[in-house]
């Protein structure tokens, strides 16, 4: 086709050739827009632009809708995520390690894991079968029910005399006129039992100082409860006791079919009552109401022999003239005649049980001698106190399950108005400081507990530390006090339940971890044991790093290498010196006016321990991450720098290390008349400040002053070391014949109340954990080359002797090991049966000390 023909074919071009301008326009638009002449073409162009705008608008609207939908999906997804503070740390759990499965897990399944009651058995599972003991005691000529451990019960003495933590324990409970001895033992028998094996309880009830003609009756109440609410089956002969009875039976997924029996050679009377309730913390109230109703109706002190429909709890009253002995065996995994039930019951009662208990007693004594070198230096009475300390530490281990309450501002939860969120459901296997008063987990106590427990059973220590580290949240924080489950909550006032995520607690778990590492280096473990510890540290290291980083970011001060405990109240007018609960030293005096300018020398030393421990872990494991290793090492080097420490915290005039902050000594509590919110006039003790605070060192000599000494940062040849030794041994400052007091006798805060209702706590009384740490460093400085080694050795020997003698004396005078000891007389103070860190007395006896 020629060029002319091509142009002719495109007639539109040809017809518009008369106007160059129109031809130009015609080339810009499609033919459909140009129909009907030039004027109409302009209208068509406007319509096109309008349509184009509509089209673009619709496209933008569609994009906006898509974005909105996607955003709502994302927001909805994000809103379903829990807040960070209650989000678990995203790493494999330590308790999922193979070392904590299999035989180890099963061997620890059943135990006396209810430290808050005088005697209780449960399994390490959230919805357990639970057993326990109550009895009627006498106080002021009135019957009182004994169940929960209470200081107010005034028992002459109670506690474990032997306990191995796995399958055996023996306890004495000394009433005014009788003694109850409870023994617990487990058995796998011939292998036919259910998961965790069988177990048996022996209760031996004896007269105390009464002649045979003055025998009294004793009323015991033994109970079984299924926390999961499963129905229990009452035995057919529960009321007709003729030496042997099937009390109750049931079935569970974990242990299969099970039975509880009662056997005794004594003449006994039995009664029962069954209850249907989701809680067991109020069980003693239910029993007392049942007894009271029977007494009013029939004049008899006995249970009603009735049960509610679908009872998940049965309480059995066992009454008899003193003395008498009862055996209560539990058998599980029953599968018809092949289960050898009668044979297993026989092995867990009567003479076979007596033989088994004697065997366990011998094994306990042998292991104690093997683990703790006490017999050569100390007399039998002192060694007995050491055994009691060990048994109560181990026997006080509990298992808890529940959700901690974590503080959040009410404004962040307008719908509920609550000031807390619930942590994820968690289990905790832990030792406790005191069965009567602190029967739950405390973070900073636990590190001290484990210094003792690992020397008895290092696998139990790894299990306990693993449970604690599994409580770490995504930010690297662990709640400092664990109040898990209804029974634990029932023992704590509501205002103390909520935990604050801005507040820490001394990271004492690093104490035991570094002690284990030192044990590896000094070949205290065989190869297989070393491998287990290394496997644990391999998985724990990421959690320990997160914990360290939380402290190293959230608790730092304004100066490089400085730290301060968060959580002090800078608005209070009621406290003489605002408490520092997060430090663990509660009312120990700090800067009078809390601020972010504070520098706390104890926290600096805890951070040195943590950094140095993390550095040791990375070296031991041969980690490839050089930066983390160097970071730990550089932090440890900074915090152990003697010159920087002295610049920040050393006071030449006193020769002591102090906190730094906004402080004045001119504060006191005065009575003031105030009008309350309801308009009533009352007198209150309030703080009055007569001097202007200023940034300075806080001149309070006490336990906090010796953290650099405890940390062994002070060079052995430094004159400052001699200053510390002089302060320790000065009778006018810290020294007493019973141990080192917590605050200098010359301090302005010595034995001063902090509020009208808060007696001095860490302001004078003698505490065993701090004495142990100071004693440990005295031992260290007495063995290293330096001009003050002889002086340190002399002080060490006298302080060690004073501490042991005072604890032993108090035990035989009062029947207990105590929370603290009086600064003037050495008598036990605070709560009794405090066999948490006060049990460190045993390590003082055997001269076993950690490296801080």
C-alpha cells in the first residue's frame, strides 16, 4: 500500500487537515471523544475529565478500604497479644530439658510440697490429689484446730528432723501435752504402682510428761482432696475400723486407680465427712463447723458421718487414747488382681514400714556426713541443729501453681478498673523462707537457699532454678514474690499481692550458679554431673542474659557504672526513711529523699556478681558471640574498678562505703493531728524534715557498707581493707557476741521505727545471710597473701564461733531457728522456724563458702 492510500484509510486525518490547531487537538484524543464537531468535542473532554476523577476517586476509596481492613486485622491481631509485661520470654523452657524428664521427674512427683500446713502431701501437677493432717490441740483450756502453720499456735517446737527431698521425711510436732511424729516415705515396690509410685504416712501420737493414769484422747483429722473436682469414693468399712480399713478410692489420669487405707494395732474410733468444694484453703473451717453442729445437736465431738453429693474431699476423724500409731498407705495404678495391692499395703505398714523408715534414717545420716563436714569439730548437739536446719530447708520445698498479679495503672484498663494484670499460669517448685509466715517463693531468698541445697542434691537445685528462670517475661523481669494459687493467696494481705514490674530484687541466683561453676572448676562433680550442669547453663544462658540486661537497663543511675533500686516512694509523709523493698533490705536507711540521683552500692556489687558470672558462663560454654563475652567482661571490669568504686561510694572520714543521694540527717517522726477523709480527727505519726536535703554520701554504716568487702573488690594489701576489718570488729559499731548487727549502733537510724506500725527490721537485728557473706569474705582474706590476713583470720574465728553458739543456744532454749536475732541479747526474733537463709548456719559449721 502506498503512502497516499495509508492516509486515505485514516480519513479522520484527512478530514481535519484544514486546521492545524484542530488537527493537533485531534491527535491528542480518541475518536470517540471527537464526534459531533468542535464545540461538542470540548464538552466531551470535560465529561472525560469528570469521569476520570470519579474513576480515580473510586480507586483511592478502594485502596483506603483495603488499607482500613488490613489495619483492623493487624490491630485486632495486636490487641489479642498480651501486654509485654505478661508475655513469656520467647525461648525454650528450662523445664523441658531432658534432664528434668523421665526418672528425675517421676522421682519428685509426690512429696510434702505443702509447706504452709503442718503436714501435707501433693503431686507436682496443677490439679493434684492432696492429702493433709489436722488435729485438735488445747489452748487456754479450749480446743483449737491445728492445720495451717501459725506462729500464734504456740507449739513448743515443730519441724522436720530428717528429710531427703525425694522419698523420705520425719517431723516432730510438740504440743503442750503431746507429741505428734509424722513420717513420709515413698516406694516403687515391684513396679506395679502408678506414676510416681506408692507412699505411706505414719503418725505416732505420744504423751508428753503425763503418767499412764492421766491418758488423754487425741483427735486427728486426715483428709484427701481432689483439686480437679473428681468424685471420691468412700470405702465400705470407713466406720467399722477393725485394724484395717479402705478409707477412700478414686481414679486419675496421672496415677490410674488408687486407694487410701488406714491400719493400726490400737483401739481407735473413726468418723468421716465428705465435702464438695473447689477450694481446700477453707477446709479447716468446714470441719470445725461440722464438729460444732454435731456438738450442739448430740453433745459429741465427732464428724457427722455424712457426705455431700459428688464429694471431692473426705475428712476422716481418727480418735484414740494416747499413745497410738496409725499407718496410712496410698497405692496407685491398680489394675485388678495383678496389682498385688495387699502385698504393697503390707510393705507400707506395720513392721515392714518400721524397717523401711529405719533404713531411710540411716541413709539420711550417712548422706549428711558425706555432704557436710561437721562431725569432727562440733559436738552432737551442734550437729543435731545442723541436721534440723538441713531437713527443714529441704522439707520446706513446695510446689505452687497459679497466676501472679502484676501492677498496671487503672487508666490503662478503663473497662475493668483493676490495677493489675494476671501473669500467665505458671508452676513453681521452690524452697520457702518460713513455713508459718513466708510459705511461698521469694526471689532473693532463693539464691541463698540453693547454696545449701545444691550441696545436698544439685539436680534439685537445677530444677528449682529452672522453674524460677522460666518465670522470666519478654522484658527480662521476674516477679520477686510468688503468690500462686488460692492457698498461697489466703495467707497474704491483698495490698502485698500485686507485683511491680519496675522493681527488681537482688539477683542471688547468680550466687548459686557461680558456686556451681566454681564446683566444676575445682572438680567437685564427676563427668556426667558436669555435663548435666553445662547442658542446663547452655539453655539457661539466654534467659540469664535477658535478666542481666533488664537490670543493666532498668536500674541504672545517672553516672556510668551506677545503679539504684527503683520503687522507693518519694511522696510519703508517713515513713521516717522511705523503704527500699526491692533491695531485700526493706527499711535499711538510704537517702532521705528518693530521687533518680541515687547510687546504691549494694546493687552495684550485685551487678558486678551478675556480669562476672555471665562472663564465666560464656567462657565455660565457649560461646562464639564475642561481643557479649566482651560486654560482660568490660562491665565486670568497670564495676570491680577499685578507683571508680572509691570515687563513687567511699567516705574517707568514716572509712566506709555509702550510698549516694539527696539526703539530710535532720528527719524525725512527730505526732500530728489530721482530719481523715470521713471528717474524723485523729493523731498520726508523720515525718518532719528540719534540714534541706542535698546530694551527698549517706552516712549509715551497716550491712550495705560491706558489699564491696563481700564482693572481694578491695585489694588484699589496701589500707581500706584494714578499715573494713576495724569497723567489723568494733564493739561500738557492729560487733556483738551473737553476730554482726545490721546497722551501726552509732547510726542516727539505729533501732528507730520507720512508721507508727513498722518496728525496726534491718536497723539493728542480726541476720544470718549477711553475716554468712561477711564471714565468707573474712575467710577469703584470711587465706590470701596480704598484711591483714592474720587480723582477718582472728576476726573470722571469733565471729564464726559467736554465730554458731548463738543459733544453737536459741534452738535448745526455744525449739526453733529464727528469722533474726536480737542485737543486745542474741535472742530469736521475727518469725520462728525460719529455716530459709538462717539454715546457712550449717554451711558456717562446715566452712562452705561461695565466691561472691
